[in-house]
C-alpha cells in the first residue's frame, strides 16, 4: 500500500474505504460480509475508513467491526456532521455525541462538515459557534483533523477553502468532473494551501465502469495498457500528487484485492502522453452519450412521493450508453416491478430533491424526459401485465 501524508505529516493510505456501500442483508447491513471485506482492506494496509451520520447503519456497523477485532486505534475513522440538519449549537453536540456512540470510540480522526454546497452554509455554522466548538474538540482530542466535504461550484469551494484553517477537504473528482464542482482548480488551490484532498466518486457512481459506453470499454481494452476501466480511473487520480486519498465503496473481497493491488503499484507522474490521449478519447465518447449527470449518490432521496430518482436516471442513461432495450429492461427489473410504485409520474414538483442534488440536476424536468423515454405505450402495457402477474397477492 502506498501512503501520502496528511497536513500534520501522518501517513494516509492512498486508497480509502468508503463505508456508504456496505452490502445489505434484509433491512440492514450484512455485518459479517462487511467485516470480511473491511479486514481484507485493513490487512492490505488501508488505514482510512469513511462514513457519515446519514449513511443508514454505516457508522454502527463500522464501530462494531472495529471493536470486534480490537483495531480501532490502528486506523483512521472519517465521519461527518450533518450540517444541513443543524439549527442550534446544541444540535452540533447532539449529532457528534451520537456518532461517537455509534462508532464506539472517544474520538474522530477526520471530521467533516458534510455536503457543503455554498459558503452560506459555512457562514450559518459560524454564527452557531462552530469555530469555538471545533477548537474545544481539538483541544480535548475528540477531533484530530477538521475538514469539509463539498458539492457545489468552484467559486464557492474556494470561498469555503479560504475562510478557515482546514486540515483537509473532500471533493468529487474524476476524469469527467475536471471542470465541474470543485474540479481541478479546487484540487490545485487546496494543494497550494497545503490542504490534503480526499476524493469521492472516483468512478462517478459506476458511470466510468459498468455504465461506460461499449465503444469506450473497447478502446480501453485495446489500448495495450492492460487496465480495466476502474483501474484506468484510479490510476488517473493517483497520477496527481495533489490527491491524498481516493475513496472506494468496496463491497466484495475481489474488489478490495484489486483496488489494493493498484494502490500498491501506482506512483505519481506515471502517466505518459498515450495515457492522457486515452483518457481524452474515453471522455469524448462518454460526453456524447450522457443524458443526465446523475452519480447515484442518492442525496435526493427519499422522495416524499416515493419516486426512485437515482434508479430512473440510471436506466435512462443506460438507454444511451448501451441501448434502449437494455435501459428499459433494467427499468422494468429495478423500478417497475417493485411492490410500491416508484414511477417518475408520482412527482408533484415539490423540488425537495433538487435542493440536495450535488450535481445541480433539474430533476423535475429530467424525470419527465426519462419517463417519456423509458415508458412508451408498449412498455407501459408490458409493465401493467407483468405487475399483474408477478405482484399478484
């Protein structure tokens, strides 16, 4: 495993374990499966484990696994204050104390203000006394490093970045998000300030792997580098020394082993002109097929009306990244045949989802477009017949 230093010179594994996507079992997390995969990563040298207050069951599962194996003190926990729920100084302590309890620990190694999209959110926290709160927590040792995770435009990122003495930050960044959100400009700005950067969505919610157009997959396969689409995306990130740690939501032993292999081999500035040419060609292909820039992060959920927004957009994009039949088939399987209907037509236009979307997607409009494409008349008839047969009481 390769490591890059945090702001205080402590080594952080360049591969971080994203705990949002622990495998599910019934209504909760498959704790035994998650434990096996997490320990595989830990034994391979991964020392950064990322979770959050709003990831269902994630903090509690991580805390239980670390306690079971007596390894809490040998790795770093990163979790997040749900700043969008905070409306009083008391609420800050409430959420933090609850997180400590869930995680079965007395301190957080890397604590973030979660899902900041505008400098106004940080200003609100300052009015509630967050700066003094952070100072007290750091002095007591309950927080070792303070940072923020960001979804928003570059301008606001730079404002938040420059308004406090941050220890680190977390941004969405990959080879098709170079100019969106914080982007490369944000990455460089953080590095110039000596602020380590943790990367989320390195595979763009699977778009750079499973949902990659066939033409792009073929191009990568025939490039001669011997990389899978995922490896190409990871290596592109780690080629940049400004990137400290890349999070991956690993939920299989094979995925853990493969990602750890790459993270043990890669070095910065290893890309040649041919590597960058490949990235440019793949990006061009992707940009021709994308309909909606959804990463599947599910921050828009739950919808008050039950619309499964990420699933609908995933199927909609698949119609164009692969073919219409593949997208509609996935829609029938994953959306239409749920017992409780989750159709786009259930949307009443409240706009709640759009307030939380990191990609600033016009969800209400795009849902109408997606529904029209995914459910032409003949598909509606098929779905009605299948629901009557497969979901009969």
